[in-house]
C-alpha cells in the first residue's frame, strides 16, 4: 500500500470512529448518583463508586402486598422506585423513610425512573404499565407533566442533552421510541419499529452525532439519529430481545431470548462477533462493561464474562437462581487491597453478590431471600436493590452504618 493510500485509510478511520464524550458522566455514573436504569446514557452499568468490603445491611424496608421489578435511582440523599402495584416511592437514602408517594389505580411501575441534572427542572420521570410517562418534582412529588403512549413502558427513560435543551428518550411496547422535551414533555420526534420495545434507549457519541440504540422484539438492532429520530441503520440479531445495549467505542453489546450474545459494530452496521449459549439459556439481563469485558447474567443460573474484542468467554460464575437482573460495575476492595472493578449481581433465588470483574471470584455475598428481577443502584457509598417480595435493601460499608 502506498503512503497516500495509508493516509486515506487513516483519515477515513478518524472520520468514522466515535470521539470520546466531553462529559465523563456519559459513560459511567458519578460516585454520588445513579440517575437512570443503567447508570448513564451509554448503558454501561458502570459507577465510579469505590467500596471497602465487606458490606453490611444499612437498612431494609418491607412493603406489604406488592413487588418491585425496577432498578432504584438515587440522587441528593433520596432514592426513587415504583412498585408493581401502582405506587411510586420517594425514600430517604439514609433510612428508607418515605418522603412522598404517588399512587395510580390504573397500573404499576415495571420501569426504572430517570433523574434530570438540569437545576431548572429537578424532575424524576417514570413510565407505567399502561403507557403513561409522568414527570414529578423530585422534592415534593408534585406532578409536572404527562405523556401517553399506547403500550407498557418496560425500560427506563434515558435523559440526554439536545440542541435546544435536555431531552427524554423512552421506548414503549407500542413499538415506538419517543423523544420528549424534558421541561414540558412535548413530543420532539417519534420513531416506530415493527414490534415491542422493552429496553432502555442507549446513546453513544460519535463524529456523526449522537446515536440511539434500540434492541427490539422485532429481532433487529436499530441505530437512530438522536437529533432527528431517523433511522441510520438496522442490523438483524436472529431473534427478539428486551435487554438494553451497552455501548463502548464503536460497538454495542447485548444478549437475546435465543441465547445469543452480540457485539455489533454500529459504524459498519454489522455483527462484530456472536457467542451462543447452551440451549434454553437465554439472556434477559442487560450487560455491564468493565475494562475489556462485557459481564452479563444468564437464565442458565450464571454470570458470564465475554472479551469485548472477540467474544471469548473469560469466566462463568454459577449462581443459585437465574440471573435476569443486570450487573452493576463498581470499584471494590477487601481490607487494604487496591480497589478493582467488581460486578454487583443478584439472582432470582435472593442472592446478592459482589464478584471480581476480572476473575469471577466472589468478594462478598448476602442472602436476602425473595428474588431479584431487576439490578442494583450504586451511589453515595450505598448499594440499593428492590426485590420481588416487596423489600428494598440498602447495603453500606461496615464502618458506615
């Protein structure tokens, strides 16, 4: 290859390659907040939080005749989570005391909420299983706006900056992705696909602008322009999924109901690699990214780690129950050890564990009883998770009780 040809190749690569976001909060949640289901717009499931192990139970609170199926969100000493019986709770992070609630008789809240960072609009936004998206004042719980879809909201909203102000991205089982103005809930654009959307929207930043990713029940990954709502590309994924893609560099990573785990190159709109689980071992857990690994829960009662580069399986850690809850990545250490990336995982049998991201070694575990269908939130020195038996659990470092 001539020098001129090589220069042209390098130039083309620079044009196509995504650029690093100016705001590091785009790829990982800061240590003091967990503002959306997967922590940040890129869906990485990663937190800057550092924890010294072992953890201890800070508190737990049982709610009668209900269950939780959503990830809590955390900011400013508060946590927010809805239950499946129709109550949305704002609780104090320190002790779990109720600060305010909202009750609807029409449905429940399977979706995680999202918290805005705009000081002019301190909102918590959540969808319910009747298709209504609501925004509340975070401090008082006063309703601010509503937006109505025609299907259940299963995945949490994602909040991103837009050309004229912050925007809310929310998918619905009516097969639509809506982009709303944060301030008033007005529709900016809507994009429809061929079947249900159950995941949270993921966003990656690149030279061509922000791209939104939806892994759909129509068996395709959809790549959508965040400004216009127009589809930039689609990639077949051999079957349906409701998991949220995790974005890193020019790829997104996710598993499917058919037991395939994909890395999709969204610049080339092509499958980079595909790993197949054993028969009957589907993925309903979203993946988390730690270093050069994608870590994901399996319905085959295990947590698995795949190499981002080529899909090689680095380790598999058996669990007592199926793992539908998405892992969360923190930095953890025992005693005087140096903190290292670790995954917070939970299973349907009620086990909560922190495992070394590089090796799968168990660093800490707790038997909560019940079971967990949704993952944890990590922020402000706490791990918070809500169970399907109606209990909210909060864990902290032993000396922090």
